[in-house]
């Protein structure tokens, strides 16, 4: 394992959003002490927005600072190694920082619209911003935890932190979705606890210091000494438990309802970040399992569930008419593709999974927020009523069309690069028939996405629909996300390339074969034509020049 450098940043990263959440959720007790300017509903909403912006900005800046330390030192730790950020955790910490900031900024315009339309009152604005920060805190705790019990507790806490956001509107459908979310995920994650306890109890008997048995870094270092049968059983429980939260088939039943009923910025967080945090815990247990029993058993499970997730979700995606519900099934499909890449294994497969997690997070956050703009403009999520977005709201229409093409895997968007990596990894490892099935299912999804573009974006707009886009506050964060989608489609920046390589080494448990080269450079330091290379991928035996040929 990489040596850990003590750092104050992990606890500081957690303290900020937690403090904001506690303050906002207990704010009524301090209402009388607020300045007079903030005593009215309008003034209190302004105050809430300022505090919220401070929270998401703080998380982003501290995430960047922690990421820089990880890239420089390999791993950072605090509180007796209970808090720990390595390159693998830093990938997901970065996603929380970036997606949290963009969806947080978008929330200002979206929640203002809901307040003005009467969908919520000033009290629910406070609840929204308070639980938004609490949700960020619980996800950050999940990705910075080195204690496997704390990992489980953090994933469980994300349910409680986000359920109130899912049921924010208080309608029958949203409350039903929130309860379904809580019940299914709580029962599902309980299986994760069984797997966690099995690993801990076995390690406590093996390690010289039983207190180290709760630390993931210690478990990885002594994985070969653990009981293979117990570890296999623990991985099955962990995959079922944390896979429920990740939306892996068949434990996905909560996801379409929660994603469709939550406010659109929260849907972006759920799909873009929460699912990936649960996948991180699955990957952590995967590393332990591989160290104990080898790659065969866990990869077989991952390939099976991943392929089922891609197949079933693609069919359900195609028939949906609710835009946000359609996007929810797309999230299940992309999570399935990430799981397939993990099951394929090897340096290229692991790197493909991590890069696809990054690309999908940014793209899906953009698409859900674009769907929020459509909802603000049309007042419905029904695609049969949403027509001619490009004519009614040109900027939103362009963003929506770009999102659809990106999710379909068309170049020059980012999803194309990571999906290309997944298929390259599968073919290199001899899983041609699995890749063929994935390609078939992805064709079904592409057909559904093209239908969105043809009918909803480019179709004839309702004559009674007033022309004019949503305000700049709802478009600016989406513009930043769109720029990231395009940038990652043209070239993986050097810092991100380095991070993915280091994270892949963590998952491969020390195998440092290079996987992702800088966009302007090959492994031997020579420059090459990025357009001809069609991506920035390398493996230990396949150079960029060979790929371009």
C-alpha cells in the first residue's frame, strides 16, 4: 500500500458541510436573533442561499486541496488512519466536489422557481439547503473512510440524508418514492453490514493487532491470510448490499422513483455521485476479495450482474415516457457498464470503469439539470408533451441535444472515450461475446436517445408555449458541465490522467502498468496526433501508435 501522509484536510472537508447542515436544520431556534433584514421570508431565503453557496464552494475548494495532496503524496490520512484518501477515493471525492458545486449553483435558480410557483414554501427552502449539505457530508464520509464499519454507516447515512430531499414536495408520489427509497436501501445495505462483519471478524482472528481489523488498508495488506470461503461470502453480501445503493440489477427498484420525484439538482447528485460512492465501497471489497481468492470469483459475479443491469435497463429505458424516469434507467445502464468493466479486469478494464464513472457523473448531472429546465419551462416531464425545446428555449435545447448525443456515446463527447475503453478492455481480455451483447443493448439505448432529440428537441413546439429560455442562473452551471463533457471527449487532462493511473494501481493492488496517457503524449514521452489516436489509452502491451493504426 502507498505510504500515508498525515493531513488535516480530510476532517476539515467533513466539518464544513456538517456544520452548515446542523445550523440550517436548527435555524428556527435562532430565528429571533437574525438581523432584521433576514427576518422576512424573502430575506431568510437570501440568507439561506448565501450559506448554501458557501457550503458547496467550501467543499469544492477543500476537495481540490485534498486532491493536490493525494497527487503529490499518494495518500493522506487523519484520526489514526480512520480517515483516509488515496487516489481511488480521490476520484470520487473530486466528483462530489465538482458535481456538488454545479448542482448546488443550479439549485439557486431551481428552488427560486419552485418557491415562486408555490411548489414549496420558505420553510422547505431551509430544509432543502440543510439536507443538501448533509447529503454532501455523508457522501464525503463514505469516500474518506478507512474504517469499513464507518464506510457502511456512511452509506446508510446517505439514505437518511437524501430521503428528505426526495420527498421534498410532499406529494403522494414523492412521499411514496422517499419511503420506497428508505425501505429498500436500508434492507439492502443491511446485507452490506453482514459482509462487513464477516470480514472484520475473520481479520480480527488473523491480525496480530485486532484493532487494525476495521481498517481497509490493513485488510488489503493481509488479504492473503483471510479465510477464502468467508471472504467469498462477504463479497456476495457486500455486492448485494452496496450494490442496492449503486442501483445494480436486480436491487435497483428504488432508483427510478427516487430519481424522477426528487428535485432535478438532487436527481443529478443521486445519479452523478451517490451511485458512484456505493460503487466505491464495492470496489474496496473487490480489492480485498481479489487479494484472498483471486480474480475469478468476483469478476464472474460482476460480469453477470453488470450485463443484466445493462440489458434490463436498456429495454426499460426505451419504453419510458417520463424524461427523468428515462434518465434514471440510463443511470442503471451506465452503472452496469462500469460493473462490466470492473468484471473484465486488468489495468485497462479498471481504468475504463473509473473513467466511465467520471464521465457519466458529469454528463448525467448535466442532463438532469437540463431536464429541470424543461420542467420549469413546460411544467411536465412527459415527453409526449415536451416538443420543440430548441425553438422554445434554444440554450436548453442545445444542452439537451448535446446530453442525449453524449449519453449515446457519439464522438466528440466524453462517454465515447470511456465506452471505447470498456470495449477495448473486454476484447483484450477475451470477452468478445459479452461486449457484443453490451453493444446490442447500447443500440437500444441509442435509439431511445435519438428519439428524444428527434421528437422533444427538434419537434414542433406547442403554439401556445411562450418563447424564451430560463434565466442565466439556471444556464451558467450547465454551461460549465457542458464544457467538461466536451473537454473530456477531446482529451483527458494530465492531472486526471495521473489520478486514474494511480487509482488503477490501488485497485490492482500494486500493479503499476500504465493505462491512461496524457492527451498530448505517449508513454515514451513522444507527442502524437490525438485525432488519429481516437483517445488517450495505453496498456502495458498496447501503445497509442498501435491503437491509432
